[in-house]
């Protein structure tokens, strides 16, 4: 009987040990392994960020030069897409380009301003007269303008020994909210 009772206690202890072991694996070990894997992924991401920062620092050792380059790019971007409409300035540039290309401008007419999502679109109609090469040079100068310009359509027809061109342009500016003014 003593052996039988000792055997039952031994079996009970073994069952308790198995239950405790399974509980330990299920409630402690597995969650810790999952947490370790998560931490490894986070660590890998953080190391990638550090490498990115180190690469940036290596590429831009002289921060003054980098800041000057970024400032110049910001100025260029502001010229391409200004905060104010500045239609008169653009029309003046168009007139200057026409004069430089010996092109006769019959008319330049800004159309009604159209508000889009986050920007303003300003259609402009131009009617001009000149030779083929004058018209091409003029359109090239419009395309090379500091301001972002989209040539929407161009219609050309011959009249006597010259070409008549009518084109529609779109210029853009940023929409500034009233809160910022």
C-alpha cells in the first residue's frame, strides 16, 4: 500500500509537473518569444533609420552648402508655383518673350480663375502672328519660363506669308487660406 500510495503521489507530481511545464510554455515562453521577435523587427527598423541618417550626414558633410542648395530649390519652387497670382508679371514675361522672338502679339487675355483642390488655375489665351520659327521659339520660351506653364492647345493657320497662332495656356498658383493672411 505504501508503494501504491507513493506511486500515486509520484504520478500526481508528474502530472502537476507536465501541467506546470505546459502552462509555462504557453503563458510565459511563447509570449516572450513573440515579444522578442517584435523587438527584433523594431530594432531592425531603427538600425535602418540610423543608417539612413548616417548616409545623409556622409552625403551632406557641409550643412551650410546643403541649406543653401535647399533654399535655392525652395526659391525655384516658389517661382514655379507662387503663392500669389502675379498675372501681370507673367503677362509681362510673355510680352518680353514675344519681343525677343520678333513675334507680333495680337492679344493676351486672362480668362476666369478656376479654384482647384489646393491650387488656382489661371487660363490665358494668346493670339499672335509670326513665322514658323518665331512661333516655335516663342512657345519654347514659354515652356522654359520660370513659372509652371501648361500649353493646353495650339491652333495655327496660314494667313498670307505669316502664321496666325491661337493658344491657350494654364498657369498656376498656390491657394492661400485666409488664416495665413
